[in-house]
């Protein structure tokens, strides 16, 4: 695609997150193929795509779990590509960008109580301080009572566990929170609570969100900017309202038409999908 | 001949199904009534723990150990809960078939697709192997795959293709009833559309009744003729899909609709429901949704509402003392 808007999100202030020319190949597969975008300070950017689109690899490169072959990622103007030099440098880098995974079952230690999870993150990044009041503040911020500090992950519901994962990510006051399908495993009524909570937190703290999701309804609900990825490349990007109301790329149109709703025509979608694959 | 024609029994007719598990304070299923007519698509919608999966599994009597049941589950007229092992085998290999959420978990990865498809016919019927293979290749074609898939191993097929194989396998025994438990949840949205379109075609072609279990309200609205909404083991509301979604009459249905981030809803905050569904260790007095419901009164906390038809709309049943108060609410479209 040649008509990709390279300045997504960079409308007003300096972007908090700037990604340019990311490439990552696994053997012959171009998992991430020339991905560039910017996230405005305090903004919310969605990356949508299906499995194999490269959205999760992009997120993992930004967080630092994966190295890009070429390309740059910077947060508040500081470069974070390449391997970290020394412990202090790596910790500082981790504080800038935090990640919330899809499954809080897998991302929380089953033997560690909630309060200790938060204290551990705080002790690692801010050693020597007393964190009692900060732990209480974080629990309150994500809508968990102070009593839940003693609870083990298995004593909590899925939604409560995801609140703990969000509290842990917020503990180090990151500039960017990467949410990788963070609400996909939750029931809709719980998902709505978490989406509203995330909106409140962004308003209060000014943290920027990078929202990786396959769900266009979620994108519409929580992002201002969106990029659509397919086979490692950005096929369309722009303000969320505009992209969803007036999609330009046939793949974006296919994704939108695929969302089930009354009067939905799965046969037409199946035909459009085959046509796009052969194109 | 003058024998009076009795209408044929519907593919599925569940009456007053109550299911208790050991060491729980309340029934997991509490008086479920549900029917699926021939060629009808019925969606069963609910969140985790609502009992929707147990309801569909009870149709094949795939129940947890120690489960105690009351009521009847009739498939094509025969009560599954009263069947002997031979009848049950016949049910599971012929009359009713289930498509699960994760095809990879339901197919032996070491056996070829052809073996998997024909196994049930070869073991349970007198069908000659060549005839079974012929039927398998016809059905593979019906689900949009070719004969070549017969010789493939599951690992060589994508998730979407494997789910088509599962659908073909389910149709091998010419079932009167197809049970699909979140069959598209693990698939990408565009693949989901293909699988749903396929299920619709097959239903038309074979006249199979389809019970589609899902947490996705949008999907339920898009594909089904009728919908049942479950909460805490009970049917909260049932009716034709379009009426139920445009004019919900149970506060839980309305709340679910408000919680779903939809493309056609006004942007901004979602109408979230506080709290969470009651656990199995909580004994229920009154309406199970009352603690989370904005309409709840003392009556709701004391007395469980029975499912009643809406005035002037006998096709819709709602288990709510205050369903009239949802009339003309913001959600009414």
C-alpha cells in the first residue's frame, strides 16, 4: 500500500511512542513488513488484524520481548531498539512500556497473593521505599478492595485477575500500556467493566494505550486512531471513526462486513474473502 | 389408511431440566425448557457459568460425574436421560451430533482425516468401507473441501479447514439435530463468516435442527430464528431473534446488549453491569439477577419469577417480575 498515513496519531503533541520501518522475518515469512506509526501522548491507538497479521509480533517488538530485524521504536524520543545495556538501563526501559496479556491465569503466579504481586513490581523498580500506601492506591484505582491484597489468583474471577494485571502494569507509571487482546477472554458484562475502567485510568493518568485486538467493536469503543494490518503490512490507518465509517481498503471492508449483526450475509462475506485472497 | 397423523417429534424438546452437582448449594441447571424444530436454528446465549454448555451436553448425556438430573431431554421424541447404553450409542452416533469449539482438541492428530470421518460409520453401522468413504468425500465437498483432505493429517489443515472437517464428521450419521458449542469462537472473523454460511447451507439442504451455543449476542442475532438467554442456570428470556434484540424484556438481556461494544451503538462508555453472576455455592432465593438489577424490588429478592408470555406476544417468554418496565426504554429500537 502506498497511501498509508505515516503520521497516524501525531497530530498535536510529540508522540509518546514512535515506530518506524519495523521489519521482522521468520525464515521466509515476513511477520512484520515495514510498519510505522505514532501514538500521541495520552492517546489510544488500536491495531486490528486476524491471526498472522503481525499485530502481536509488532507489540512484542515494542515491549522488547522480540527484536526487530530493522526499524526503530522510541518512547518520548528515547530509542529502545537493540539490546539493553545493563540492569538499570533495562529496568528504565521496562518502566516506559508495560504489557497486559490476554490470559491473566497465565500471567500471574498462582502462589503469589495480589498485594505481593504489586509490591514485587514496586520493589524491583523503586527499591528502598515503603510501598504500603501505593499498593492500596493501585488496588483502589482498578476497583479492587484492599481486602483482595491477600487473595491468591485462583480465588479471583477472570475479570478481577485482569484488574490485578492492569494494576501491576500501572505500578511503574508507564508512558505506554500495550494491551494484547486484554479483554478478549472476558465475558461481555465483565469486558464492559474493564473497558470502562481503562477509559477512566487513561483520563486520570494520561497513559497512552496501544490496543491489539481482533474486535472492531472494542476498537470503536476505546481507540481514537486505528491501523489495520494484514500479512505483516499496514493496509489502512487513520482516525478510528473515519476508518470504520468509510473504509478504503477492501480488507478493512471485509473485516467490517464480517462482524455479525442482524441482516448479516455470511455468504457474501465468504465470497468476498475468496476474491480478496485470489487478488 | 385412516391412521391419524401425529406431528413428528421436534429434533429437541427439553422440559424442566434440573441438574445438580455434588457439593454445590444450588442446581447448575434449574428448570430449563427449550425446543428446536426441524430445520430451525436456535441460539443459546449466556456468559461463563450460565449453564449453556451443560444444557447442550446434556442432550448427548455428556454429564459430569455425580450429576443428578430431573426433567426430560427428548431428541426426536426419545428421552435421552432414560436411555440404556445401546440407545445412547445410537443417539450419539446417529440422531444427534456435536461440533466443539476447538477442532484440534476433538480430532486425533495421528489419524488421517479419512479415518476420522468414517470411523463412526464403520464401527457402528453395517456400512461397507467404500460406501463410508464415498459419503465422507461427498460431505467434504459439501463443506468446501476436496477429496485430497481424506489423506491429510489434522496438523496439515488450518483451524478453519479443520472446523469444516468437524462439521462434515457431525453430518456423517445424518443427524436430526446438530449441537454447536461456540463453533466459531476460536476462528478469525472472516473464517467465522464462512463456517456460519456453511452451517446455514447444510441446514437448508439436510433439514437439520441446529442448537448454536454462543456468548456472542451479535452472532446469535445474525444467524438464529429464535434465541434463549440463560443466566445462573435458568432461561431468562426467549423469543424470535429480531424481537428479542430490538426490544429486550428481561433486564439481563438489556444489560448484555448494553455491555457489548457494537459497531452500531453510540460511541463512548458502555453500560456495564456491576458485580458478577452468582457462584454455585450461593443458594438462590428469588431472582438470580436481582443483586445486579436496577429494577429489582423486594418481590424479586423473595420470589423467583416464572417464565411468562408477554401480553400479546405468546412467542416470547420472560422470567421477570418487572418486564413491563422495560417497555419504551432507551434500548427499544
